[in-house]
């Protein structure tokens, strides 16, 4: 997933930034690219004003969350997970599949069961 909501754009929240990243890989995607509006403009003009420098934007909560997200996924064989379509991992409170409250999960591959 390359073009999700960027941090600092469209009223994106830290929760939304994390959800997009987890949804991407736990629903079967190959990966996720994170965007940070103040950072990719390198202090140049932008549609979404930011009071600070691009270096300060690296410490915004979405950027920090993506650092931990990356560490977590690199510490596991996430590419071996399969989307939990049969709801064996998450059995309740899934939210709506096309809604902002959907809870995505990955389960063990069929061969490992």
C-alpha cells in the first residue's frame, strides 16, 4: 500500500496511521509505505501547514508508531501469516469490513495448523 493518508494531512490521526499500516500487511498485502506531509516537503510550501521543521516532523506520533510497527513486523515471519478470514484469531468485535473500526488479524499458515 503506497498512498494511504499521510501524517499531517486530511485530519489523519495517529490511530488511522497505525490502522492503515496493520491493515495492509494483516490483510495479505506485500507491505506499506508511510507518508509524513511535513517531512516529504522538507520545509517547502505545502497545502497542510506545519509549525516546525521536517526534522521535528520525524518525532510526530505517526512516525514514531511506524518505527515500532516496523520493528515488530521485522521480528516475526509476518509474510507467513494469512488473513484471519475464518475469525479464528479474532472471534468478536471485528467492526465493519469497509469501516474505520475493522480489526484485521493474521493467523498461522494452513500448513502450520
